[in-house]
């Protein structure tokens, strides 16, 4: 049998390929996103425009998420991921051209291309999930999420060399990060396109055919999107991913500004954001292991309560340690919800419908990130960090209650059946 004879070696190899590609593209994405506001201010000479390129990135991610998912259902995960990574490479080159031509509009186009690539790259964790049995799914997702740590650590190390490289060949120093991001994206695309064989979709079909969890519907005709999202598990997973993203973005976006108001130096702000990044990605392997050994809903409740704890701690003190602790817990709570929610979603979908449904889910998550970013400033302006924290606390507690309700409903179904 396919699953019995080659699955362990194939699953492991494909997971490593996905991990390597995500680590490479992650460093490039952090490089490009970090310098968007700085380059925007330089190109326009007006700081009022600095939020436009990041918004274009989020818009590109949201708009392309469902089409990318649809494409992956048609041509497979390998081709879909490679197309996304190659789009990122093109976006980086457009940004380089825009900087050299002093064109803000071209720069926004390049930022949008990077958002399109992000919508594809977010599907990598689902590709890793579908090549393993359900009982190892969260651990596989956690490993791909952990790749974000590699990217976060690698990006600062190559920033200065990238600028120096650009100047050596007669380009403006500001183009360096985008040259490097483009090269890394191209490398990630080549890694996926050449090494991600067989396609994870085909492995997923074989895993589903031998899984007691999905044997009845794994190979059936894909359901309409409305019917998919009407199922309790998919609905719950989607709410978890959207709401946890909203809470995380709401508090994270405004935290550096709040620290600035209390005269923290840039080094303190960087340390606090590093703690947040560590919480988001650093413990993903452990998180996945824990989720696989308990129910998805249990760990969603844990994640939601950690988010709530972060919201409580955030306004208590402006000192560095409490702020860094709050941001760390914010990232960790998001991590639990993100991996558990992604696992729950992957469990509930047949291989023939995963791309579309996961793409639609990513679109909603991207919209939630944009909504959190936009609303954070307005709430902060009206009521300060206390108002932002209260809003985050209320939403996080509501998420925990939803997960508890889902758990009880699932238990009732099992008892009835």
C-alpha cells in the first residue's frame, strides 16, 4: 500500500522542503515589508502616504487568497506555491525599478505583488498538514509556522549586506533589501518547483483514503463553498483564525506607538517586538505537539485565554518588562489559536475542496488583519491603550466561549452517534 510503504519518508522529505522554502521566503518578506513605510516617505516626501504600500500588500493578500486556493485545487500545491513565490520575486524587482525611477505608483504595485505572494505562501502550512495523518497534523503545521522564526532571525542579518551590494553595482542603497527579497523569493520558488514531488495534493488524497476520519467523503465531489462554511467545524475554525488575528493585530500595531509616548528608546521597542515575534513563532513545534495530544478546541480555549491575559497586562504598566511580557503572550496566544484553528480546518475538509476553502479562509484572515490595523489607531485616539486592551479582552473572551460551545456540541454529537 502507498501509505504503508513510502509515506513516512515522503512525508518527512516534503515537510522539510516546505520548511526550507518558507524560511527563505519569510526572510525576504520581512525585508520588503519592513522598509515599505521608509521608502514610501522618501518617494513622496510626505509621511501621510507611508501607510499606503503596507495597505496595498494586505489588499493584494486578501484579493488573491481565494483565486490562489482555487488554482491549487486545479494545478496542485507545488505549482500554486511556486507561482506565488515567483510573483514575490517579480514584486521585488518592480520595487527596485520603482525606487530607481522615483515612482510611488510602481512601488505600490510591487507591494501588491508581494501581498499576492503572501496569499500563496500562507497555504504552505495546509500543504504540510494534508501529507500526514490527522493525529500528526498540528505538529506539521507548527513546523511550517516555526519557519517564521528563521525568517525573522535571518532578515536583520542580511539587511546591511543587501544595501552594500546594491551600491556596489550602482543602484540606490534603498533597493538592496528588495533585490535580496526578490532573489530569496526566486530561490524559494525553485526549491518548491523542483523538490516538492510528488505533489502534496496527491499525498493528501492517499492519506484521506486510508484515514478513518475522512474515509466517507475524502474522494467525493467537492462541496459548494457555502455548504463547506456552514459545517460547524469549518465555521468554528474560520472564526478562530479571523478573531485571533484581529485581536493580535489590534494590540500589536499600536504597542510601539504607545511605548513611544512613554519615551522608550528604539532599542526597547525593538526588544518588545522581538518578544512578540518569539511568542508568535518560537514555540510552534511544541504548540503543534500539544494540540495533537489534546482536542483542537481545548487548545483554542487556552490560546484565547492567553490572548485575554495579554490584553489585561498591556495597560498595567508602561515599563519595558510588562510591555514585552504582554506582547510575548499576545504572540503566544495567537500561535495556539492559529495552529489549532488551521488543524481544525484541515481536518474538516476533503482534499478536493481544501484549496478553495483555505483560500477563502485566508482572505477573511487578511481582511481581519487590515481591520485590526485600521481600527487600532481610531480606538487608541479615543480611549488610549486601555480602550484598545478592553476591546481585545472582550473579543478574546468571546472566542474562548465559542470554542467551549464547539467542544460541548462535538461531545454531544459523539454521544448521540
